[in-house]
């Protein structure tokens, strides 16, 4: 019976509660809804859905599933039972294996099957088969073990050409291996020669000194990288100082795949593990050794980080508002612009890049497509919010964003694809606000890391007044146990996520803060309440000193900080920031439209001390010398001897769009180009003459108005469909199910999801078994034609087939295939 149909029958026999649990664990199965159990089984067997399900399995579940995969054959229906798996999983018990198999069955990743021919049977002895697509999802190295010698001979032609000579040389050298005349016989001889831990131990007794250490590097993965992997090595011509790689290649214990990679065959890998597929098995996760810190220190560190981040975000917005961040042609912000930002914020360039990323993902700065620069949107709501709500805005945006800010400055594609024995050169680095920092899995990884932090904190059970310190190693260890299929994603992001969480106050002094625990539990209102109670209020005063400085005795209100930055230069970092007044800084305020009296009034209002005389003299003296010469911009001018006509024009509402400014009784300047200005004047009934020799080529560059900022709201990754959707789906499934005792045969509608999956299952099985199939194919004229062919490969929506009658190969589009059946089944 087809695996999909067998799974369909099992799903149909389940209770509603069991199906509810399945839909909660695998919500994609009913999104969108399915019409019947056959379609549900087809979707549950689909490659993408199985891949998603495997990403949620913990290590013992994954170990049992991979072992089941190695012990079974979905093509022949050869199943396996818990006692069979127990022999291959070191440290397991029958009860633990049965528990894991039951959980996998509940997830529709395995289903019950008939026992193999000659195997013991009984009411309590249950046999299982995995879903058919598991082989494609797990890959060619299940449990980190390589392929068998026979499979390597079949798939690696260079090894097949060499293997007979290799076995002959081993036999001539006195090794206890049977001679062979064909590649397949040689593969079986090597398999038998390395079949047990004892035989492999005897082989390795004469190995060079570093051989054992090199083989240990293949403990978790069967493939490794070595230079010149296809070099010839022979046991008959070995030097006394032969290296471990040459020694292993000469004996077939490593098989070259290409010029730079080798593979450890399956039997060698199992023997190195003591005859087990799984060497270490445990139902409980490892318990890390954690340090501790005081709860008060944790709280103060978290609150300090939040206040500092809010201050820095405010300063960054001021810097961007004054001068937008220009992007490179290749995308992202270049080193020069990032250094300007870092200098303005008094941060390291990496920290400035992370802060810019945080502001961008929160919508506080946006890319203007016309100027190719990052600007602040007009009427930004964030600036008007209370401090705790500003913080929640940033946290919500961070949790939901598909960008990884901490990747800024890291090498592009710097992560190694395999546990290589030889490293390559690093590439270029990731620019801030560039496409390379995009990570679609970032929200899932962040959510899971926060959950793990909460789990470890709860398990540690620190004494009163203490909190456990959680480092990246402890979190990664738990992540690799709870979701081993996502281990590489966690390892590449975990350090950055923890650093970003500390910057946002979710972690304080290395421990999960109270507000971090509330966010991890998806209780933002509780986090807001805690923050509102403990976050110090922003100060509205500074201390002016005689050395021309203003000292902030704490975190200042954003509007006070922004006003101070217009007339003084910030120095230092942290809450006690120093603002230094100088001639250039005061002149900057005067250029912005302030005057000496308004500045002195502002400082007098916000200073806890009297204005020092040196500072008052500096402001007044600089203002007295300011604006003796004025420089401005104008695109066009309007000149007329009729002063009255010009006065009427400047007050005419129809000319407001020109931005007219009166420079002299007979001269006005406009912000619009000469031709545009003339056109507006003609519309007002005037008859101007355009002088093309003056300012005709000058144009004012405009910045396109950006849409108003949208407040980000975090929505956790959907883990379960709503109850109403589940109830509706169950009703549809039960209405389509045949009554008890009715025939279970189901005919798939052509083009349905079930028919597609059944067809692919049949094709892939025929490819592995080299069987003929009968296809119903639509030709170019729309006619249906039945053909008997041998499928060779399926890839990219096409199937390559061999036609035995015409002795030719051709490629067919899968969407033209109406149905497909195995020819052997039709004959029966």
C-alpha cells in the first residue's frame, strides 16, 4: 500500500483530540484547509511540511527518527520495532524508545506498519515506517553517518574504478579481507572488513600517530575537506612516515568524493561509535553550570541599558535629521558615513551600525528612494511617546524583524558549510542597512532564545536576591538539544541576539531581567508596568559650569538633549554626558535661527545653577559678530521698478507656492525655477519676461515626503491555528470520511494535492528501484497519451524518463502528467 494512503487511514482512525494536538504542533497542515484525510496525509508527507516538523523535534526524537530511517526501507515496506532500534541506540531503554516513537506517530512523521517477513509479531510488538519524504529531508548523512560502500561504488565512478585494485592490494599486504573481481564484490569485502568495532580496532592498531584524532573529527558528520583528496595512495608503497590521511585513503577507510572532500563510509562510522548508530542518548537536556548575580545588579544594569539606548536613539535621530545617511551604490551605509555617525554618537563603528539597524527596523529612519539616503520620517509618533512606550516600540520591532543587526561588520557568507578539515579565505564584510543583514529566520530564533533563557532561569532556581547568569554557550547547548535541526542557525545568531537583548534591557548583568521574562512570556503589558515603576524619569535640567560645559546629572528629556546639541557638542558616554560650548557650536545655533537672548533664556530655564559669566560672554560675543554677512539660496529672482506691484505679489495667496522672499524694495527671490515661476505669475494675470542667462540651470533638490511612521506591533510566530479554524477543519474531515465498515479505497482527483504527492511518491520509488511506470501525459495538442517509461530523475518540476521502446531519454514537465502508476502493480 502507498505510504500516503496508509497514513491517511491512520489519521482517519484518530480521535478529535489527537487531531487537535496534531494541528497545534503542525499548523501548516490546515493552512489552507484540506478537503479530506487523503489530502491531509499528502500534505503531512510533503517535503516542506516534514522539514518544518523536523525543525521542532528535540534531540532524542530526532535520534530515534534517524535510526528508524536507517533501519527501514519505505520502497519495500521493511519496517522496524522498538527492540530493533534499542540495539542501535546506546543508553536507551524500550520504554524511552516507545515514548519517542509514540510522539513521532502523534506528529504524523511515522505510522504503524506490518512486520517484515519472518520477524516476530505480537499484539504488543509494534512496527513503524517513516513518511516517504523523510529520506529527502534528512539528507544523505542521517545521524551524521556516511553512505555504505556499495552505495559509494554505485554513485562515485572514480571510487568504483579504484576499489577492486584497493582491495587486491590490501589482500596482498596480508589484511584479513576477501579478494574481489568486481566493484560491488570489493565494496562488500570492505563492508565486511570494517563491520565490527573489534575488526576496526585491529585495523587501526598499526595506524600512524594522529589517525585516531583525525577520525574523531568525523564523529558528528561523515564528510570533511582535505587538500588533494583524490591523490593515489597504496598500502604496497607506503613510506615509514606516511601521514594519517594517506594511510586511511590507501585502506578505503576514507573515500574521496572530489578533489577537496572525503567521506567516512557507514560501516566505519558505526564501528567507531562502538557498533551504535547513536552513541549518546538521553531524554533530558544537559544541565549547564551557571554563575549568579544579584537581582539588584541585574535590575540596575537592565534599566541603565534601556535608558542609554533611548538616549542614543534620540541622538541618532538628531544626527540623521541634520544630515541624512547616504547609501552606497551597492547598498548599505559605507564606512565613511558610518564613521561620521559613530563619531557623532561617540560609539564604536559596530555599535553605531547596530543602533542604525535598530532604528531602521523600528521605522524611525527610512530610505528615501530619490536621494538614496536614510532620513527621519515627518511627524514621527515615537518622539511623542512616554519612555516606556518608546522602549516597547523598539522591542516589538526587534522581535518581529527579519533583520539581524549584529551581523554588521561580519564576513559575508562567513559560516562554513561543513565541518571542514581545511578552511578557506574569508569574504567581504556586511555593511549596515544592507541586504546581507536580512535573515528570514531571525524572529523564530529570537523567540526561541528568549524562551530558553526563561527555561534555564526557572530551572536554576537561584536563591532569594540572586539571578542565574546565562552565557551564549549555555543557551546554545540547550538550543542544540531542543531543536538540533536549527543548531547552525542558532550558532550564527546567538551571540548577536544576546547582545541586542542586553542593549534593550531584556538581559541585565548577564541574567534575564524581569521585563525580559515578561516579554519571553508574551506579556508586554506586564513589562510596561515593571518598566514604568522602575525606570527613572528623564531630567529636565543641567548643571552649567564656568569651563563652558553643561553636565547632565542623569538621562535628559529628548527635547532638552536635542536643543542642547544645537548649541553645544556632546562629550563622553552614559547618563552623565558633558556638553561643551564653543564658538562653532554657538554659531551653529545662530545659523539654525536662534539668537543670543533666546539661548540665554533657554539655559536659564533648564540650568540648576546660574549661567556662568564666561558662557554668557561667549554667547553674546559670538552673536554680535554673527550675520554681518548673510548667505542664502535662490533658484530664480523677480525684479521690478514697481515696488507696490511686488508688495501685492508677495502677499498674494496664489504665489505662496513660490516661496517668495523680499531682498530689496525692487527684488524678490523664489525657490522655484525661472520657467515655473513665470508660469505661476502668468496665471496671476502678469506678463513676466524670462532672463535665461541668470540662474536658469539652478534647481533645488527635493526629498520625497515619506509616509507617516507605522507603530510596529510584535506578533509571535503562529504556533497553533485558532480553535474556530480547527473545529471547522474537523467538521470537513469527518463529513468526508467513509462510514465505519465501508471500503477504504479512495480515488484521487487528477491535479489534487493528494494526487500530486502520490504521483511524486510513485516516481521516486520507481527511480530508486529502477522500475517502469505507466504515465497518463497531456501532449502539446491537449490529447491524453498513456506511456510506459522508466523514470530517471525528478528535479525542478520536471522528470527525466527513459523510453524503452524508442531507447531514448526525454524530459517531461510534471504539470503535464495526469497520473502515474507502477507498471508492476498494474500487472498484478
